[in-house]
C-alpha cells in the first residue's frame, strides 16, 4: 500500500494518534462483543451537534481539504475526493468548494455530497442526512452512477474511473448480492469501512426502523443492512468491511478528519481512535443452539395507555436481548428483563409474549402468554407534549418537550416535522429523535446557532439546524410518533402568525393535541426564554395548583384549602395511575374528602385536572 504524502512529511513526520478527550470512552473498559458496540453507541450519540445539509458545503472546508496526497498541510483550497483521487499516480482533476454541482454526465465537472450509506435507507431524515462522518464530497458523476448500490468487489467492470475505482458486477465470495457494486481504490477501502461501521454504531437504536431491503430477491437487494441492532450488516458485507479495515489501516488523513468532525459535531468515529475495537465487536463465532424461553412473564404495572412487563431472564450467556410480541406482532426489543409497551387503547385486552434471541439471532420458544386489559382511565398524559415554542431573532429557535406519561419513553420512533412553502406547501426532511426521556422529565431541542441569554446550547438534549429548527412562525411544526401526529404548532397549508414570539403551554393543559389551539398557550415577546429546560414536572404541577391539602400524610379526612367550590370533579388515583375514587361536584357544601377506606400508600388527588400527591397512613 502506497500513501502519497508529497509535501506533508515535514508536517506529520510520524503517524500520530487521534486525540479523544480524556474520559471520552469511559465505561468501555473490559467490554467485548456487542456490549462494547452498544456502549460506544451511547457515547457517540449523546450531546451531538447536527447541521443543515446545506451547511456541509462550507463545513467541508474544515474537514476535507487535501493535506496528504496532492497537497500539503498549507492547502485550504482543494478538496480530497476519495472517489477520484489517485494515490499511485496523477489525479485527473481537483475541486474547490465552489465546484459543487447537482449532477454531471462526465467525470471532472464538479462534486456533490455523497451518502456512503444511501439516504433512502433512512428516508432522508436528520440527523443522518447531514452526518459528516459518512456524508462526504465526491465527484458528481461517480456519485450519480453509484446511486444506492452497495460497495463491493467488482468482478466485471461496467465503469472504470480515472483513479482506478470501478463499478460493475459484485464478486465478493459468499455474497448473496450479485448485481452492481462500487469498489474504491485500495488506499481508501479502510476509510469506507470505518465510516460504515461508525454508521451502524452511531444509529444502533434506529437500525430496526431503517429500510434494510430493496428487493425480496436477495441477489438484487442493494441494501446490506440486515435489520438487527447489533450485527447490523449482512454477513457478506460485514466480512468485506472487516477485510478492508485490516487491509487499509487508519491513516493520518482519517485522524485529522476525525478531529475536525469532532470539533463540529462533538462526536467521534471510535474505529479511527481504536481500530482494535472492530474485531473485538464483530469477530464472533456464534453457536447454533437457540436459547431457552424466558419464564414468569408478569404484569408489573397497568395503565390506560401502557403496560409494563417483566420476566425471568433466559440463562444462556450468549443471549443478546428479548423480542416482545403484542397479539403475535413484534412491538419492541429489550436488553433487560423488562419492557413497557405504550400507545395502547384504554379498556382494551392485549396478549403479550416474550422470546429471547442470541448472537446468532436464533429465537427461543415463547414465554408464557399474558392477557392484560388496560385501565379505563388514568392520571397520566397520553403522549409527549410540546410545552415551549421559542421563535426569536436570527437563529433563536427552540422547543421544549415533556414526558408526563407515567413511564420512560424510547424516543427512536419520534420525529419533528415542518411544512415549508416554495410556491406550494411541502414537508421538509424531518429530524428524528433517539435515546430515552424519563417520566417527569423534559428536554430541549435547539438550533446550534441560537444565542438565547437564558440558555446555553450545550445543555440541550438535541442540537440541530435541520429544517424543523428553522421555523419562522409562519410554518406548521409537528411532533410525530411514527407517521401519527402527536402535537402541533400552527395549522397545515396556511401562513401561520406565530412569528417573533415565544409560546408557553398553559400549566393546566397536560395532553398533546394534533390540532393547534392557541387558547392552550400564553404568548410572550420574541426571544423570551424564562425557565427554558429548567422547569421540572414537579415545578409545573406545584405552580399550577390553586389549592393545598392537609394533613399530609392523612389518616381519615383530607381538608382542602382554596377556592374550590366550583370544582366539577375530584379523582383519586393510586401511584400506578389507576382510578380509585371519583366524586362529582365534590366541594359544594364542604372542603374535605373522606379517604378512610383507602389502603396505606401514595395517591394522587386530581381536582379539575390539577394534581397533588398525598400519603394515606
């Protein structure tokens, strides 16, 4: 392997190690296999900065200048294009940032942005859509011809490009895929492999929702993802990537780029920092014995819109996780022996079962089946809710979203969408969430270029310049679960009038609504951001109360102090959200409730939607 460092040797006399901040990979010590992969996912997907697709056109000036092949470290003009650079000869053409094109019918006419994992696999959604680690500048013609075909070993070339890279029939031994593939030159095969391995670590929690099949015929299926969170790729593809990773070790150019992208996105490619982790994760020899069934599936908690389950774990050491089935349909996976199934309907009976799966993706027999009828009502919100909408000067855009559902929520199927208008109204590429939000917690989504006086961008859970965080007040903005709208700001198909203002959800509104109602909100001036990200659920509940109760704890009678004579209902829930007692017009002639019949425990008193916790002795 010949690396062409023409002038750069004086600047980089030896291959230096990538510089991750101290403690960046804390928690990976002694981990192996897919447990290491999951920990790396947790590290590199937390607190990242995501930029707009258009921003890449200038950000490449920081990440992709050629300092190691045809130019030296002083170059700030010409890009490195791994699809056209010739490391062993003369590169036919070079591009500046201004040479971007939308398409080309020949090589050398300009560059555009190449998704090494085709954007069709993640439906062109952010943050994937603009992730610098696998969206790179390449020749427009080669990019166009590659289309959504995978990388591979070309057995019979249809196209041979000026640097020797090829496109043609895939000839990887053992591959099920037999159609067109693109093969980069040897010098950059490791770069490609480590970028694609990064991709399936960074987005591990979302891989199951990505498009991982383009054709029912495996010989024509262009997408190498296999739908699993752990292994991620089909066997032939992961074998090829591991081979390329070994064949073309980490270069100084990759180290430099890793550091540059880290400065922008605040995350790193772990396989540039630690090449040894590739084999530690993927070089496994699974057995061919399915695990035994999990046992003692039980109801841990019942509610109107969710149920929490737990079970006795399968004993085998190679168990990766558990598949949870609702009425025979897979609805989720868990790495532990518990799971919450949400988005259920009240007073509806469901049947649940669990199966274990191991590192060969062999499934166990079913656990026992649990038949559960959800409650008729509970004290919790139906779903996530937008509680703050901030539209201010320049790039000051932020949302705060709260979880009052009574359980932790997996965010991987939630997204923010926005309707824009260029002649006609259309929905731009959405921003998809990931990770979790605990019950009684809120999180902030903010534009990276925002400059609110009361909030530091680095404290937000999600930082993105995607279209959803560029709203102007005239736009319709929605929070969705899968394809269902959960909550919304504004109306579709019209120019809304929420410009230059901050909207705060009124404290007695606890449920989201797919139809925007301005009466649910309090309007403030542009750039107003009081308590953004700081108002906890308990603060919201306490500030919303216009009464208090005593004594607390209580033995027999709760006394209520406040203007409550016109209250229409009082409801008492246990701490699992089950309705225990309901009284209509409860305070016409008195300001007390007899609770002597309640068992000892913690309860919630809800008066016309306003709640307070009490303890029954």
